[in-house]
């Protein structure tokens, strides 16, 4: 596919562009060329740039995959629905991080927990999109502690406590290459999604299963 990449020279984009080409896609720089003639667009930029980039994609009839956290998802959904085009957003494209959120949601049924998220000092939003998504899955009022320091990439732990025991679920992203498999999955899937915004990599990794068909019983 011909893929328009917004943020091609950024920390994620500079890793993602070559990975997309190795997977057989043709990558064009969204800032330089725009989405015209592309089949899919990807945004890893800044929160204040997402809607402008999305407007260009929707006007060109190009589905969009967004990995930029802190943007206005409600407005993005509204615009995509009006355009009759699908958009996809995930707060984290690392498959291990999605599993971490899933495990934390299950553990929250038995323990009270708090979230500690740690990112590079250059990350603009706090709490992170992953931390907020995890808290939503765990229930209301989950405390989130944000750390921004040099030397970090993206890390999160959810600490649970109960009488006489603690449980820690932690995910560490040590390289932005961790996002590549999830983005590739989204690029391949976004065109087949319904109009509007679909949220969460888990919706692509574990789609809802159809109910098992009941075996036919003779005479019934």
C-alpha cells in the first residue's frame, strides 16, 4: 500500500517508516507530500497537529491511523463520521502494553491498585494515554503517578495491594520498534473498519467472538 506518514522524521516515525517499507509498503512524508494518492495515512506527531492532518486525510478520502496521544478524540470521531471514513486510534501500539492493560483490568476485580507511568522528558502529555486507558479499564478513581525523566522511553506499572500481598504488572518499552507490529496490524485493518473512530489495539487483536453454535439435537 501507499502510506502517508505524518511525523516521518520524529522518534516513532523514523523507526516506523523503514519498517513499513520492509513490509512492502510505499511511504510518503505527510508533511512534504500530503495524503493524496495514498490508501492509508498514519499520524505520530503532536496533539495540536492531529486534527489538521486528519482534515487533509478525510478530504482526500484516506483512512487514518493515529498514535498521537492527548488529541481530541471526540472531535476526530465526529469528523470521521461526517466524512463516512474510518479512523483508528490506540494509546499504545506495543502488544505487550495492551496485554498489561488487559491483565490490570482483570486484577482490579480483586485488588485496589495505582498506576505509575514513566516516559521521556520530551513527552508532552501527562498522564499518558496508556495510563488513562488503563485507569478506565480498572474503574473510577484510580490514582495515576507520572514521571518524566531523560533516559526513559515508555514504561508503566500497575501496583495492586491486598491483605498480606502485593501484585505488580509492569511493561517496559525499551525501543520504539515495539510499536511496529501493532501499527502494521492497524494499517492493514483500518480500511475495513466502520466509519468513525475505532479505539484500542485490542479490538484488532481480539475481536469479539461469535457465540458458539449449539449442536443440533435430533428430534428437537
